[in-house]
């Protein structure tokens, strides 16, 4: 006889909300958002939850320095470490807080993004896959309007309804076109409330679907002809409404944007992380979080992570740190992929400990490069025969061990 354990979807037995694999940025960083709202009371664009300067600080951090609320706005206990991201519980923000950096990239890029949004212009984040475009979009939306949830995921099957509106057909058949039967899209909801709408992978949408945004971004209103003659026949955008979209520069099955739509967006390119130390720290932090959610501690040596990130950077750029030429694989060797490999190593070390975790690196790398072009297998072997072998010959024990593992790539 078997029994089935039923779990309430919205609460545990003691009324506490259940754990989730991922929480939106506005929940993860609620303490920091509340603090910055009280910390900087300067001028804010209409509808903004924070000042533009506070938005930049939220994303780029306070440089490790604690910020202090002015005495007239102080309440709560001092906190001198980064916020724990506990969702807002109605308590006053702390009077002292170090704001953690959440995006590894140029501060000038973030500032340009904030200026674009403050001017209510559409923002398009473009770049290689895995460069944190979606994360930056989420952080910007959470800081500007308090929610990142008004999101459309672009696909080849996305219809114009995702940008405008649809209908509850049961109500439509029962009472005809009415405001109650109308189902607002995330974009239309953002227009009504003066918030930021996000469109992920906009170039995966068909051109005629993309162009539904042209009139929205230029006229700032949506007509609902089915409700003609009623006050709801036209929805005008409230102050603060704008759109953040993302697009990959290197992807298959994408649709070219029309010239008219391109003119409605300010393009900003999100590049791979330039600093190897910063990338290694990011990979370590993100992988630690993933393994932590899996219920284990992250126990991968820093030397292994350094070697892993070095491999990704060499293959991504086509040149090793020493200046040796490397044949680039067709697949994208992104930081996001490096995080996934590091997390897999951490999970294996925690739950399947058997020998040196370094022994697992070649197999995971092979899993990454085989995603697109079968010829990438030989390119990875070529990398082993080049930089890996040369570093091993220079006396590095770490690279010597990796060289010895070449057979694991076959």
C-alpha cells in the first residue's frame, strides 16, 4: 500500500509560505529597495519608486561602504552587511546598510539605461547569450517600479495579444465585449499603472507581432475597437510607462526588427565580463547559491574554479590569457554556462563524492560545446592540445592534471 503526501501549494502547515526555487528581484532585495527609497529623497521621474541615482546604486552597489539614513528618517536596527533579501514585512528599513552589487559590468552602461527609462524611451538590451541581459532587465524593472513581473516571453508562437489584449471567451459569449471580459496583456497592465513592461527575446517574435509595439511606444495608447463608444475604448499610458526588451546577437530563428520599431528603442550592448577575477567571483557566488538551494554546501576549490573560468574565457575570446590563438567553438561559452558547470561540480562534490572533482571538468565542458556544432568537439580537443598542454609543460600541477584527463574528452 502506498500513500501520497499532499502539500498545500500556497502555504505550509504552520501558515508559512513554501520555499521557492527562485524569487523575483523585488522580493530578494526588498530590504535594500526599502532602504534606498528612504535614503534618497531626491527628485524622481513620475511613477518611479526610487530616484535614478538610487536605481544605479541598487544595481551597482555602494562599493562596500555602508550608507546611512539621514537622522530625520532613521528607524530600525543598524545593518552593516548586505541585506538578506527578506520580502517586505511592513517593518521600517534599517538605518545603515551596505548595498551589494548585483550586476557585474560598466556603471556607465547602467547609468545610460536608467537615463533612457527616465525619459520614457524604450530600452533594448542586446548581446551574446548568457551576459545577464535578462537579469539587468529584471533589476531595472524592480528598482524603477517595484515589480519585474509584467513580462512577455518572446517566442515564434507569441501573438499580438501578448502585447495588447485578449478575451475571456466564456464572458465574451455570455455578455459580449465588455471591460470585464477583456484580458489585459502585461504590456497593457504596465500602461495602465505607469510601470515597466519587459519583453524577453523580442527578436524571436514574428515581425508583425513585434510591430504591435510600434504604436504603443509612439502613441502611448492602445485602442480597443470592440469597446467603441465606452470610456474603455482607449487605454492611455500612465506616466512612468516604458518597455525594456532583450535580444541575443547570436541566435538562430530570430526575426529582424523593422526600422520603425528600432527607432523606438535605445540600444545598449551588454558585453561579457572583462575582468577575470570579477567573473570568477560571480561564478563562485552564483554556483554557491544554486548548490545551497539543492541543500548542500559548495565545496569546490578556488583553483578549480579559476581553471574553469579560464577555459571559458579562452574559448569565448579565441585567445588565451597568455596570448595564444584558440579556435573558438560555435557554441557560446558564456558566464551563465560557466555557472551551470560550477554548480554541477558543487552538487557532485556534495552528493556523489568520488575522487577529485577536477576529474569531472572535461566531461561537463564537452556537454557545453556539443550543443550546436559537432565540430566543436574537435575544437575543444584542439584547445587541450594547445593551451592546456603548454600550461602543463610550464609546470602547473592543475593544468598537468587536466592534460592527463584528455582521454575523458573522447
